[in-house]
C-alpha cells in the first residue's frame, strides 16, 4: 500500500515538474519578446507580451491547484513537503516576472530616439542573463541540482554590474544630451525592472536550494557556506 501511494505521489510530482518547466519556458519567451519589442519599438510585440503575461497568470493558478492537491491528498513531509512548498513560492516569483515584463513594455513604447542607444543594449543584456538564470533554476528544481541553483544565484552579479553601468551612462546622457534627458526616466525604469527580474530569479533559485537542503540563507561568497548547503542535500 505504501509503495502504491509513493508511486502515485511520484507520478503527480512528474506532472508538477512538467508544468513548472512549461511556466518557466513561457517566462523565458516573454522576457525575450519584451527585449525584442524594446530594441525595435515593436508595438505589436508589446501587445503579444501582454497576452502572454495573462497566460502566465493562468499557469500560476493551475500549478497552485496541483500543489494544493498534493498537500491535501498526500500529506507530504520532510523533503517532499519542501519541494511542493518551494514550487508554490517559485510560481509567485515567475508571475511577478510576467508583471514586470508588462511594466517594461509600457515604458518601452514611450521611447523614440534611444532604440540603438547603448543603454537599451545593456538593458537587453540584463534580460538575457535573467533568462539564463531562470532556465538554470527550473532545471535545478526538476533535477534536484543544488549546485546549478547556486550558480544561477551568482549570475545576478552580472545583472547588478550592468545596472551600475547603465546608471553611470544615464547620468552622462542627462548631462550631455537634452533629447536623451527626456527619455532618461523611461530608460531608468526599464533597466530597474530588468534588475528586479534578476532579483526574482535569485528568489527562484534560492527556493530550489531550500527544497533540497532545508535552508535558504547561503553565503555565495563563502566556500564554507556553499559546502554546508551541499552537505544538507537529502
């Protein structure tokens, strides 16, 4: 009987993992769509991004229902409970990424002169790193690869460095370019939103670490802290 229940639980977890992969892929595609709309001033792309954001909201509700069903019917404990709880937290962050993408499109359609601006290019790079982090985090969740999740967290430093670079460039642009100064607020918000995407992808990776180690407070700059996290894998 116990083996049968475990088998059913494992099958339901496979369904959960499949849905998590699909939602992650949808978020990755959305970020790429938003970045393209930003570069090209693509209003139609911005509209499609908004529609895709609604699909992500629907996915969040579907996965939430699966997780609650698992919690109520299987009453998991220990690592199984953490894996499901982590999924509930992760989909919240993915939904927020969808909302942020919508915010970026609102500001991107306001830009006129800065399409080829180096600042836009740097912002798009931030989005690409966020996609890489998200993909790694979802793969880490499905495979139970804590080290991959930790590596994903480290990539946020790239986004932070790009954000710092953009801030310096914005200051210079405001000083030297009157037209650019008019668009500086939108450029600032766009890059800030991409930076927030990075924060949410870090949250997702940290929930993966929690699912398989029981802890989220990892010192990424300390080999000891990382070794302790990896030693907690159950």
